[in-house]
């Protein structure tokens, strides 16, 4: 326990120790402990869709091998680079690409803890200029905030040290990709859109700078050694541009070893969709929907566990969200179900608009019609709720579970510790009473 904010903490004798008591008297030179490769390295808790957190267990040898390899290859790390990943260290991205991967490569790492807009919205650009950062890795949700704050902030700084940009955490919309490329990368820097999960431990699908042709919105192709595929429910490979399920057909070094203390849940969550059978050793199911285009690039659609049954039709909420976001005035959308006596479920869409748009009943009608055109009348949201903000984790994941609770019972219960801005729940509830 690091004494930092002076808050009172409950500590368990024999298990918990003060950092300063252990470190102050210790030697600054220490032999690293030699460990067997399957020795547990860390357990990272990630919120499951039910709200019951899963303890993702990573081990030593495989995890370190793949984070070292991907840091070097995807970020093209060189001795004179200054590497800056803006992730929270508590997120898997912080573990793999602030701490372990760069340090295993002996990289020079810029570490910043704090918000991107304090004291002013140019904090990152100021850091990049002052420390001559050459590689910058952030999340699409952050890029969209930078866009909202305006080009004047990066324009105040010399960003010419940058040579490579990266994104992670969610599909990047082409508009944000172009802004990142033009305004931050000044048209000079390749962008690596990296797909991976807490469970995969390390990057799995990503361009390799200099070797791949990038395209806004796709993480492109699996890295060498990764056998990812987009398949139908029956396991056959999808045709070009046919939506399907993203699987990994062969183990990889940094895969999770289990859900801590719950092997059964591990099996059910990741290995039951495409189980072991004759001729197939069983595949890892990512939980993501995706399609592969005619060039072989993989486009992530979103989580498929968010499926809603409306009048007997199974609808993926990610698809409805993409349809909403494809409308000119929409910035972000999250679709959830509310129980409905007639239809089984009714669809409620939470929508944030672009700065230039105004929420009106006419626009809500237009959005419903837009979804009907894009997908079909069955997918038309029953209700559009305009909101200034969606409840998100710090890495930009929309917490749909909370929205579901708000539309069904009016209150959000359960674990909200990963929520970035607790005030957003209050505002969403207040909006409902108007
Ligand atoms: C690293 C991380 C994992 C989920 C994953 C996807 C989504 C992550 C991308 C992406 C599209 C990307 N770990 N996701 N990266 N979707 N393009 N480049 O985010 O465990 O917190 O989340 O995030 O749905 O399954 S995570």
C-alpha cells in the first residue's frame, strides 16, 4: 500500500504491507526472482456483462513473451524513441503497454498520471513537445474529446517529434481517425489500430508500421502467429463482408489461463461456443462480432453478448448503434432493452449528438427512420433519449449494464467502481424525470 492520499485504509495483517516500510530499507540492486513460466503474474478484474467481475489470470513466460514481441513490432520501438501511452495503469493496456512491454524492450517511457485537460486541454501536446515524444498510444474516446476541445490546443505545440500513433479500446470512427492522422500526426505518422482484450493479454490484430496498408476503422489483419478468423455459428468461415463471430483458432503465448477461482466460468465464457470436437481442438471465442472485407481486413462490430429479443427477433445492439452513429448528427449511441408487455423488449437508444446538432423530437424521429432504413423496421428504437454523456469506463467502454438498469428500474445498482464520471448517472436519471 503506497501512502499517497492519506486516506484511511483497512489492511490485513500478514497480507498487506506499507510500501515505504518495505522499500526504504531495501537495497537498490536486486536479483530478479527466477520463476517457472506458468507462475501467476497478475490477476486483473474486468467487469462481466452481468456485473460480476471476472479475475483474468495471466502468467509469467507467455505473457511477457507476447507483450515484449508486440511492443517491439507494433510500435516499431527503437533505442532513441520516447514512448507515451496515455492509458490508466489499472487497465490491461497500462499493464501491457506502459509497464511490461516497453520495459522488457528497454524503452524510454513517458508516464503521466492525471487528466488530459488539466490545467488546460493541451496537457498531452505540451508533454509531447517538452519530452520529444515519438510514439503516442491512446483511445478513440480520448481522441473524440480532443476533437471537441478543438484544433487550437494541439496547434499551440510543436508535435514534430511524433512518428507513430496508436489506438486501442473500441472501433475508431473514420472521422476521428482522419483527425488524429491530420491534426496530431500532421499527415506524417502511420496509425496502428490495435485490437486485443484483457483476456488476450497482448495485441492480436494490428497493422505493422511500414509493412501494412492502413485504412480508417479497421485493425487490419492478425499479427504473425495469431490465427484469428470470422466464422458463422456453425464454425464455417464467413464470406467477404459477412458479419460473424471473431474467434482465435490456436493458443497464443499471452492468453489468459483461467478466471481466477472459477475454471468452470472460464470454460463457459470462452470455450463453450466452439467446443472441442472431432477434427477441431476447440476455439477461443472473443465475444466480439466482426466482418472481414474483400482485402482481408477485419472490422470489429462490437460485443455480441449484447443481444436483444424484440418480437421474437434477435437483434445485436452493436449493429443498431453503428446504424445510429452513421447518421451525420450523431456522435455516440448505446442501445439497451427495456421489458415490454407486448414485444418482450422495447429498444431504448441513448444518443449523444455532435456539438453542432440540437436535440429535437423531429431529430429523434429522423434517427428512428434512419435505423429502419439501414437495418429494417424491426430494429427501430422505441425511444430515443438524448444525453450529453454516456456512462463509461476510463478506457471508453460504454457501461450498458448501467443504462439497462436505468431504463428498467430507474436506478443503477451493482458495481460502479470502474465508472469514469459518477455524476453521469445522476444526470441520466434527472433527464428521465423531465
Ligand atoms: C485492450 C482492451 C476488450 C474489447 C474487445 C473489443 C474492444 C479493443 C479494439 C476494440 C475495435 C479495437 N481490453 N476493442 N480494441 N474494438 N477496435 N482496436 O481494450 O478487455 O478492456 O476490452 O474492447 O470489443 O473485445 S478490454
